[in-house]
């Protein structure tokens, strides 16, 4: 497998793309409220892309019809936004979103609550997010994709949660999805060896119950087989000799919105 490495000039463009992506994602997440439709959130994302002169990476990607994936409660990933899907108190929603700037992709995801959410939902969200950062800690040159997956899986399984196996993290650059695949499970030391200059997305998608999922009739939306909640967090990172650089700084931007 040949994994493309990015040079300093390319990394600088990717940093700019990721900064814009994070700003737009945070604005969309801040618009989440009781009574808002997922279709309205999608329209906002498109509007902000136009204002920042970037292209929504997901729209028309393999035929996907929207700028964001908006997965609510037991929906796992790739849910199509709709004016008919109205958010209500207690929901959780994963907003997965990407942009293209000068031919380079940026991609990340946050899960946020609507109004007052249950302790179960809050715990799932917090633990899934924590698993993301545990995976990032292992994402250093010389380690492997298996080290990342093992860190994520071993953390979430202690709570009875299950990482989804059908959807994995990935390399990213000129293409939205590049090598290597970055599963959210695995054996430490296995998989593809990480090298300085790789740019990857780590994205634990974690179900509160079993790992099994099903696909809806729209051929995009997936949901948990057992009806339990699912949460999704994702960062795009740069592999370095030391700690990885988080390129999508949505977490540090949250309080500035």
C-alpha cells in the first residue's frame, strides 16, 4: 500500500481548509436547537461554504445529496438532512461535514445535544469524544493504525459500548478518502505503520449497545439494529514524530462562537 505523504506547502493549504471547516461546523452545531430541522442546518452549511469560497465535500460525493450528514439518536452515519426531520428536546445529532479548498479536503464531525439530554446520551457523547483523543494519542510516527483502533475499542468497550465496524477513519488529501483505512478497533501493533507527513481522519462511531447496523431505504442512512443511541466524533490530524497535530480545531473554537 502506498500512502501519500504531504509536503509543507500542501500541509499549509490543508491547515487553512481545516480551519474553515471547523468554523463552519461549529456555526452549524451552534444552530442546533429544539424545532430546527436538519434541512435548515444543511442550508446553513451551504450558505457558509459560499461565503468562505469553499465547496461542500460531501455534496454529490458518490451521489450524496447534501452538504452535511445529520444523524439523529439511533442513526449512525450518512443520514440525509430533511426539512421534515425536526429536532426535539433530548435528541442528539452527529453533524459530519467536509469542505474542499483549492483541491484539498477537510473533514470532521461533532455530536451535540438538543435541549436537555439524558445522562445516558451525555455519557455516550463524552466517552466517544474521549475515545477520539485516546486514539489521537497513539497516532504518532512509528505506531500503527492498529494502535489507534485498539486504544479506541478498549476504552469504549469497558462501558458496554460497541465501535461500528462498517465505517472507518481514513487518509485524506486531494481525495476525501485515501489510504490508509483507520478502523476503530484492532490489535496493537497491527495494520499500516504511521509515518511523518501522513494526514488522516480518526472518527470513532460508537453505539451504546451492539455494533450491528442496518441501512434504510434511501441507501445512505444507517441506524443501530437494536435501537440504541450512537455518537460520532472526528478530527483530521497530521502525523508527526511527536504528538499528532489536530488540524480541525473545532474543540478549541467552541467557546469563541
